[in-house]
C-alpha cells in the first residue's frame, strides 16, 4: 500500500530540536528568553518590516492589530468573504462590523473595485487577505485607503516570503499579521507575528499583548490588555525554521510549478500568477471545472491515500455572519469549486505526479 499523502506537514529537519532543547535547558520556557529576541530580530531582517512582536497565534495577531485601531461600535472594516474565518471573527471581537467584498476571478483576492464601492462614512479600515501565498493589489487598495483616510490591516498569515515589486507583503499596512501554525511556510507549532512601521502603534500593541502592563513599572497596568505572548520554546522552533526560509520557499515554488505543468490540460484552474509578484506558493489550490462534484473527487483521492481539503467557505454564509441578502458571485463560485492539494516542502516529484495522476483520473470519472 502506498504511503498516505497529507495536505501538509512541517519540515523540522534543521536546528529546531537543538534550539528547543537549548531553550528548555535554560529554564526560560514561557514568554521571556533569548530565542524570542532572536526570532523577532531575524523576522524583521527577513521581511524588512521595522517593528515586529511575536504572539501566541495568528488569530490573536489579527485581534490585537484591530484592537490597536480603537474601533467603536458601528465602525466598518471591509474584508473579503472568501477567507479563513479568523479574518472576520476578529473584526467583531475588536468591536467593529465586517463589510464583505467580492474577490477577483483571476487570483481569488480582494477586488479593489468592490472595496471602493463598499466604502461608507462609517468605514475605518480595509483588511486585505493574501490567500495561498498570492498577494492582493496593494497599490490600488492603498490608494483607496489614502483617498478615504482609512487604515489597512494586512492579513499575511499565508504569505510569508511573498513580495510585490520587491516589497514584502505587510509593508503597505498600518499593521500586518502573520501566522506560524503547523501548516504554514514556517511554523512555531502555534504562533503569530505583528508588524508595523509605526513606532507609537508598535509600543501600544506590545503593551496590550502583555496584559496592558507598563514595561517600566511591573504590575502597573496602563491599558486594556490580553495574554497574547509567544513562548521562548515556540520562538526557538521559529528561529530554526526562519534560518531555512529561502530553501523552503524554493522547494514550494518548484512544487507549484510541477503541479501547474502536470495539470495544464486537466481542466482545473490555478490562481493567476502575476509577473511583479513573487508568490510564496504556500498551499497549491485549484478550481475544479464547473459541474464537477467536488466531494466525489475528494473522496476518490482519499481512497487513493491522498488528503485534500476544500478551500474556505464564504463567511457571509456562516450562521453567525449570515447575510442572505448578499450575493458575491466570484467568492461563491471559488468557494464552491476549490480544493487544496498536498503542498508540504518534502513532497517529492514522484508524489506530486501521483497526486496529479489521481486527480486526472478522478476528473475523468466525475
């Protein structure tokens, strides 16, 4: 029987074990320690984002970023409905109202025209989400934000290593967030990062992530805060992963290229790759041809020992964000037809070929 191929598994073949054991032996296993400082410095150098602070996961990174905007009841944040649910839930948690906008057919990312049409006097921010390693049109979205005096929160959870015209994603934002869950390009097990070029906002966020405590007066709490800190053990894993980021990105780009070559004539559609964008190719995802039963294709692949997963369901269809009056045709089409394929860095060429052969067979029988 051939081995099971998961959608993702982390590559921990670098210094991860050595660094974790070193952090363990130091006894600094909670939210202080040398690896936290080293990880944050290395992340800032890698991305070119000047102020960064590590947190315990990508969702709290989003919540903290939105909290930093001081949203008031009725304040609106424009967000794609086609996204992971954390991008939407955290707007509500921070006191705002999500306003759903459609995505582009070509790259499945936030449509600037839809954003421009959604702006109202109550709009406070735009929340672009760089899905699957691709990048939103930040030049147009930034122009809209400047025109209306809006903040930008970039959700870069799936896009570490993605660059637009040489600039790393996150550098257009008032504040940007990243995720290091176990299936991300680099992982800390659970973890996230907040990045900004605004020093005053950075200090505000650092205070808020540590229960609002004054950094110069212990147990004196000067603001509303949370316990969103990363542990030194997690940072040790993250530092080791970050050391190998160029290698991981190179392999993931080769994986995506092989998928696109193998499936070129199969009828599936990939996210459009743009020349000025260096896509990190986090998770290779495709749209099945219209009329094909996605569940049947996924079940056929599962019988072959190949895990797949549906792309994200639209947030405006979720019970707690339900908008039965809202129709977002592109988002709904992508959400209904998309599946994600095995994309982990150690996936071999032969294993990619196996997935593609199984996919083509499944499509023929669908």
